C-alpha cells in the first residue's frame, strides 16, 4: 500500500525493525520528493517530519523536503525549511549548505547564495556539495544578460 494512503501507521517503528527501517528510509525519502512534485505537499512534509523523528540528527529529510519544494517553485519555503530544520542538525554540513545556496539563488537572493557557496567550499574542496557550490558560484558570477533562462 502507498505510504500516503497508510497514514501515520506507515512510519511506526519498533526497536526490532531497525534493520528494516534502514531499507525503507530511502524509499520514503523518494516518496516524499515525488509526492511533493505531484501535489501531495502536506503528505510529503509529514513523511519528512516523521523521518526526522526517526533520525533526529539527520538533515537529509529536510534537504529532501526543500528539494521537493524547489521543484514546484516554492523557493522561499525551501530556504525556510533548510534554515529552520536542516541547518540546526549540522550547521556546517556541506550538502545542506549547497542546497541552501541553490534555494537562495532561486529565491532571488544572489548575495546570500554566493556567501553560502563560499561556506560550502570552506568545508569541502571535493565532492558533490563542492561541485554544486562551484557551479552555482560560477553561474552567479556571470552577467544576467549572458545567462540562459
């Protein structure tokens, strides 16, 4: 049965189910992302909140929700989610900062996006977050008239 149709019981976990939960977590993250993209935003937010309860020190559920919000044009909301929920988990986590830089850029705040890209690169020189930050920084450095929309 689809997690959106199962309700809160879909996220209940017993101590003996820890191994199974590790298998299900990526699927739930994907369901949240796809659900938000197809208009199930409240359900996606519920999934991410419940996953964050299961993994309170993880920023990944919040990055997933912010990504889903960006994919449907809710850029300012994505910034709020990342700042309020993901950053407190690990304030200098490169992937969180890279997604925050993207959300800031899309929300029309290039100055803060540029500063955030520099924070990513100060934390990590190689890897996906660093690549993302460099690409965003390079795009922000180009004159607006030369960007392709």
